[in-house]
């Protein structure tokens, strides 16, 4: 199976199941999907269709800033 066909099968399965916004931001009061929910939904689908995600770093930039109290951020 070709990679794009496998990706399409994962997308199809994911759109049928969806990932609910089950977490709530208490300060601003909005619902959101946590990264754990995304991984838990994607992992079995990726494995079923023979896909894996391999992160690749293209660029890394580090900046040190100060908080209002003067601490390093």
C-alpha cells in the first residue's frame, strides 16, 4: 500500500470517530483536545495502516527572556 493511501485510510477512520474536545480551560472557559487524546486516537490507526511518525528537526532557536519579576524564562 502506498503511503498516501494509508494516510487517507487513517483520515477516513479519524473523521468517522473524531476526537472530542473533552478538556476544559478553566481560566478562559473553552473546551479543547489535549495531545493525549490526539495520540490515543491516532496510535492504533497509524499502527493498523503501517504508518509511523518520525519527527525531524529543521531548525532550533533558543531565546532567553525575562519574566515580569526578572527571572529567566
